[in-house]
């Protein structure tokens, strides 16, 4: 092999390593639970080590000496084990992120690692059997009869994780959870395709590129949603609200009416003044949780957004005003339940202004103005009683 080939191989791997480390560090910020971060970063570091080992193997593979053949044999064995190990970590990452029953069962986690131990055993005994790969007397590398085993096991881990994420996506009603599940379902596609191609194309860093591209796509998907998500409450921000509003106004389905629910936390200033802004933030987060609980399971996806400060807006399509009123009642009930369970020194409550979009006479501005006017009247009623 030429110097140019080696240079290009190293360059591709180095670029992939640098991109993977940078993008991976950015993705890690999106995970709130420490166990998810640990698994993700372990998968990231393991992938980088796999790329480095692959470069080392390419370097010594064609040395021809006894030392270079031994080094190539060991590095190739480590690479095969790492291929299965990284796929297993991705599978675990999917499960823990989704908080599945599997992720809470220690025995299931241990039993699911069986393919890794098979590959470890096969790699160790491969010195004697040559079933995975072998070197002939001239020091030339050959694939063994069971070479595809590592790729099959890796594909099973990634495939099962993706399929489970997809079925959870189909059965999940909460829009915000669905978006993450769909990302997980699509994430392994490029890796799986690269792994299949690698079976037939020898001597090219295809899996390395596939893993890096998949990580970039995952990052872009996450980052794209972060731009339109309020960082404190994890619901849509004002920018996404206006985008969804314009879309919904143009695409009202026959038989449905479009409603705006403008909400304002009651006595929020007192919460900030008496208990501090940190507690005020907690109040906003709890309010957002109540909104997601109440509205996210609607069949026609509503827009749940933080408009600014302690104001929230929900855009919802409904066949009747009665259904909207039922949802408002359900929201008040959920907030009352939160007050009972959280045992805070204050109680959350909300005033809600409701306005139906009039396609013949309304603009988005006039529609919001009427919702705001109705909210003002509801606030007057609240203050008259408190």
C-alpha cells in the first residue's frame, strides 16, 4: 500500500476523532441524568479508541515481520471486541434514556452483554482456530469463516435498540418524548449501513465515517430543537410559538377550530419576592410540567410554549369549545395535585384567557389581543377574590 493511502486513512480517522469529540461533548449537555451522560461518553471514548486501534492495525498489518504480525493480530482482536462493545453501549444508552423496564433490571443488563463475551472468547481462541481472521505464513491477513460474527452482534444491539425506540415512539403520545424517540430510531441507520458495506469493502474506514456522521446528525437534530425550546421549562419558546401559529392558521382542518389559551401564573411576583428567583424558576418548571401533562396527549399536537416571564400560551385544535374548557379544568386539577404533593410554602394557580381564531376577520395579532383581553378579565376576577 502506498504512502498516500496511509496518509488518507490517517487523515480520515483523525478528522473523525476530532469531530466526534467536539460534537459528542456538545450532545452531552442535552442529557439531564448522570447515568445517560456516563454511558454516552463511555460509548464516545470507546469509539475513539476503536478508531485509534484501527489506525494502528493498518500501520502494522503489512509489516511482514513476526513482531508486526503479532501486533496486527492483537490490535485486530481488540478492534473486533470494541466494535461489539460500542454497539452494546449505544443499546444501553437508548434504554436508559427511555427509562425502560429493561434499564432498571440489573440481570437483564448483564444477560444482554452475552454477545460481547462470545466475541471476547472467540477473539482469544482465534489464535488457535482462525475462525475470525488469520495470518498465513507470508504474514498476509485473511478473514475467517466467522468474521461476520462481530458485525452481526453489533447490528443486533443497534437494531434492537432502534426498533424498540421506534415502537415506543409509535405508542408515545407526548410530543416532546416522541421527538427524542424518533431521533433514536433513525440514529443507527447510517452506522448499520456502514457496517454492512464494511463487510464487503476491506481496508477503508467506512464504519468510522458512519459513526461520525450519525453523531453529527443527532447533534444537529438536538441543537435544532434547542434553538426553538425554552431552556428552563423545556417547552417551545416564543420563536417556535410564532412559527407554529402561522402554520396552524394556514392549515386548520375541516371540523376543527383553533384556540389560543393565554396563561399567567397568579401571584408569581410574590413567589419571587418572598422565596427568591430560584424558587420562582422551580414554579415555572412545575407549571410547564402541568401543561405537558394536560395537553401533550392530544391527538392533534398542540403547541405548548413559554411566551415570556410567567406567561404561557397553548395553541390547540379542537372540535368544540367544551373540550377546551375540559382541558382547562384538567389543568387546574393537575396544578392542585402538584400543590398537594410538592408541599411548598405557597400554592401555584393560573389564570387562563381563551380565544378562538376567526379565519375571516382575525390576524395573529388580533387573535392574541383577544386572548390577552380575556386573560386580563380572568386576572381581575382572581384579584377580586384574593
